C-alpha cells in the first residue's frame, strides 16, 4: 500500500466519521426525572418547590412555595409586589387559569402620564411610586392554595421564611444586574436600600424584613397584605413617595379565575392564558397562521421558516395592539380572532418573494357585535398535575421602589397600559384604546404560561419572561420540539428571533444566525436588528417523554435550574 493511498484511506475515514457525527449529533438533554419536577429562574426556588412535592404536596402547593421563594432569591422579577398568571392542567385533564395581574388604582386617569402638551412624561410610568399597579401576587397564591392546594399553609411558608432569614447567595449574573440597576435604585428611593451595597458573587443577602412580612401573612392570611398592618404600611409608603395607591385600593383587589384559551395545532392541543394576557390569543393566531406551512421541511431557522414565522407574528401583533385589553372593560372578539378562516385571510397577501411592510398591515377587520422582565416557572407533580406560572414586576426590579420596612420591590406595571394610544411602552409595544388607563382596570400583558397536550395527555408545560418577546419565545420552543424534533433542553437553547409588527424589524440574538441567511433576509426586504436583544426570553419548560418520565429545559441564558425526583 503506497503512503499516498494510506493517507487517502485515513482522510476518507476521518471525513466519513465527521459526516456521521454531523448527521447524528448526540441530543442535549436537560434533567430527567421519573416522578416530578420544578424548573424556575433560581436553584433555591426550584429546590423549595421540589421539597414541597417530596413532602406529599401537589403542584399547587409547590407553586405557592416556588413563587414566594423567587421573591426572596430573585428580586429581579420574583415578587409579592407584582402580579402574574397561572395555567393549570390537573391529572384528570381538568384545565383552568387564574389572573392575579395588577390593577390601576381608583385615582388613575387616562392621561396620568402625559404633560400639559399631551406628551408622555419620560420615566413617570416606569420609575418610582406613580408607576406602581396594585399588586396581585398574594391574592393569587391564596386563591390557588384555597381551591387546589393540599398542604397546610404553614408547611409551604416555613421553608421560604427560613430562606429569607438565612439568605441566598448572589450569583455572577445577579451581581451584574444589581450593579447595573443601582443608579436607578438611588433615583427611585429616598433612603438607601439593601440592594445599594456592593454585592459580589457568593455574598449572602439576608432579608429579615421580607421574612417578617411572610410571618405576618402566615399568621393573618391574605387580609394581612390587603387590609392588615402590611396594607397600611404599603399604602402609606407608596403615598409618601408620591404615588396614588390607597388602603381602599388594596382592600378591593381580587384575583380572578378565567377560562384559558384553547386551540389545536396539528395533533397538539394547546392551553394558554387569555386576556388580560395577550399571550394565548397571539400564540393561537401565530400557530394557526403557520399551520398550513411545512416548517419541518423548510428546516429550523431556515430562510423560509423565519419568513413564515415573522409574517405570522407581524399580523398577530397588529391585532394585539388594536383588540386586546382587560376583558372586564373591553369586548374582545376572541373566537373570531383565532378562527381559521379569519387567520388564513390575514396571511393571504404573504409571499416568500418579499417582506410585507408593517405599514401595509393594520389590524384585521372584525365586526364587533356589541352585547370587546418577568419570570416563569413550570411544575409537574408526582400525581400528574401540571402548572405554568409567569409572574412579574414588569421591568427589572419593577419600579425600583423598594419598601425596606416590608422587604420587597414594587412593580412598574402601569407602563403596560398605553399611556397614549399609538405611543410605545418600554418593550416598544404600541397600545391602543382597548388598553387605555382606567380606574381598577388590568393592564394588557404579553405573558404566555402554556400547557400542551398530545393524544389527550400532558405533553409540555412552558413559559418565559421577556416582555413583548414572551409570546414568540414560547412559540419557537413549541415548534422546536414539535416540528424540529428537539429535546426540551435543545428547544430552550436554540437561538431565537422576534418580530412584533412595530418597529418593523426582526430582532435576533446576536452571533447566533448565519451571515448568509441574514443577507438573504435583507435582500427580501427584512430589516435585521442584532443589537437590541442580546437575550430573547429565558424559557423554562418540562416535556413528558415517551416512557412518561420528564425532561426539564432550564434556560442557560439565566441562572435557571431544574430540580426533581
Ligand atoms: N410586564 C410584562 C408583561 O406583562 O407582559
């Protein structure tokens, strides 16, 4: 055998082995457990939730514990000073959802963020006491526990109280975000707050004031937060800082059970959150517009897949802006908005030959018959109950206003209203009349806690933070599993992109998409923005595998962690 020939054989073998690896890469899998799992933004919160399940509690008990633990360990978005939504599917197939979204105070007015010229006053709806909506989280947790929980409240709260006293370790990412927002903490607060210190990785933050608030809530129940000592301190604190929330506002707050949005996509049945969250309707619209396209054949993040998804997103977000708001205040034509023939009409002018301009897309015409930075966790328990919970302070650390006496940040959810129809909020979302500010109204949200069934069984539970990008991140994760056969972890890891009608651009996670692909998109008329969204969403999900075990997908973009047994 000549040396030349031998080299050729070695080269050929090398090439073939490389090719084989290319064709069958080892799947990347998240944590796999047999019985139960919690996936949340922080390990301590997932552990507390999982321990509750181990003690015999169900997913609803674990939901309450995980949410409160996130308020301790992840004050960036975890909260009792904010609100959120939960979608559930019980082991017997019963489904439901609860809205514990914040509300506008009674003294709120349509123009409260405008100056005498009718212009939006910068920062008024985002920073400080005027930005705060009436918090809903505590009411939501009590409703969930009363209706669906099984353990005594004491068993749920004790480990969280202990965590707040003992303190939690600062992660590298957390040290960075605290530092980043410190100038705004100084602006929003009259006195210095615990988060003003120079916190470094591995330092331990103890929160005795928050622990004491939890202890009072444990002793006196929900009324402690809405009518008791905590309510009095909170209302006075907000007013002393120039806000308008009163004790009466707090006393009147109620969480609401609502019908979830349900729809099919191929052989999947999807259950998601309805208004005042826009997530369920928008997700239904986008998936239904995509259903006739063969995304699996086009390939993951291929030119045609990105085009089809972008164009469906553009049209859904245009409808979102016009039709959606608090269902207790506006009539929303939900059935029509997610009807197949309405949606096929919306896509009828789409062509793969060139981008549709957002200026050429308005809301669809529907005749209304008069009679209208967040965090997510997913849990599946050992009984087969599943929940998806997305909860928020809105921006990072909400309004940045921190009540040191009570130990928590307050939301800046009022910015999710349209301060001035046609004017973008902090996520660039354009709001319209349906989402104008009114006393006691809930502001429109993008949150999309979602559960997916396949063959009438639980298949997936997922959701994400990310403001306007929440809906499109949940969408892509479902498609990654269903169309592109990824594992849960791969589906979460995959690079994401986002279009929201206005601004007319595709936001892409930087350095994640091929340059040639970007050039092709630009040639077709798409404007690409790789600067403004270094991270799109932090998806946490759980997938039921063929052998009925669970795979967790915890987003590497944050400190998200899956824990289970
Ligand atoms: N504040 C973000 C949302 O509700 O969508």
